[in-house]
């Protein structure tokens, strides 16, 4: 490694060289270009020598040392450095106790470092390589967490923004991940949290469909609105979005003069949600 004094010396030498080779002089073009080429070669060689001298300080570390340092960075919240060390550990010591735990820790470090795809990929590798590992349930759970938080920026994490307005693909993948985890490991310490997140995600997916149906209603696409609302009723029963889906169905049917179907939707609303304001909104619609 170069010291500050050595770096200063090199910079001074480079400055002298540059001054010599670029000094205004009565040179013909060929001689001037020759000097420039020589200067570039000197700088390139010096640069290569500089970087060759910067050796990897971890190259002689044992698996235990690498894991300890990586774990320390992870616990300190320095996730970028933790990822770097875990990747080295996995590359040099892929098997054994440290290799297994390092891969799972690496997936978590990726997750905390907002590298969602890398986190899921690492978790999938762990599941494939170590299906009998005592902590494989966490790998499944971590996949769900990664998709659950995918695409959430600072404002979405700390401010009350309607999650139903976001792209539902990640929510659906997260629901599937948590569902698989809870099915395979019903007694896992992460199972209860996974189930609670599934309830939240199911409500979110239903609300998203209602938002789309409402958009179709505003655009006058009543058949499309009905189909979306019916999908909510059939796919996501017992979710908070159900009454609004029924209101959309009742309104759309009434506008299309399909009164029997509109009355059916209103009847279901009155039985299950007797005080819902949508009941009165449907009755006030006059088709001309």
C-alpha cells in the first residue's frame, strides 16, 4: 500500500512529466504525438502497479474469521460491507457450517440492502442446497419479506400511502411465498407472522381490484367494472373490499338496466352490511 507521502511524490512526478511532454515548443506534429503516446504508456504502467499493490486484506482469512467479520458488519447495519464479506466467504468456503449459515445471512444482507432479486435468489439457493437445514423455514419466510417490501421507497415505508394503489404483482408473489412457508412449516416461529401478512396482502389485493373496478365505472366501462367486482366477491370473500364491490355491481347493473341483478346485489348488501351508504346511492340512480 502507498503512503500519503508516496502518493504525493507520484503526483509530483506525473505533473513534471505532463509539463515536459505538453510544453509548448516548436515541435512537428509527429514528434508531439509520439511524446503523448509515451506519456500515456508511462501513466498506464504506473496505474497498474498502484492497483496491483492494493492486495485483498481478507485473502488469508479463515472461514471463521470471514464469518465473524461479516456478521459484525451485518449486526452493525453496514449491509454493503456485509454483502461483500459474505460473498467472499461463500465463494471460498461454499461447504461446511460457515458456508451454509453465510448463504442464509447473505440473503438477509441483500434484503436489508434493498437488493430484492439477489435476496430471493440467495434464499432459493439455500432452499435447494440445504432443504433439511434447521433454518430452511426462514429462507422461505425471507422470500416473502423480500417481495412484501419490493419497490417500497422511503416515503412508502414511513408515510401512510395506500398500498392498494401499487402494482399487485409483488403482493401476489409475497402472498404465495408466505402461503408456501405456512403450509410447509405450520409450527415454525415465523408461521404466525406469515399468516398475518397473508391476511393483509389478501385485503390489499382485493382493494386493488375494487380500485380498478371503480376506474372502469368512471370511464363508463360498466361490463369491465362488473367483472372486476364479481372477481373480488368470488376470489376474496370476507375482505373489507366486499361491500364496495357489491355497490359497484349494483350501480353498473342498474345503469345497464339489468334491474334484477342490481336488486340481487343490493339485497346481499342489505343483509350483510345494512348501514352501508352505497345502498342509498344505488337507489338514487335514475336511468333516463
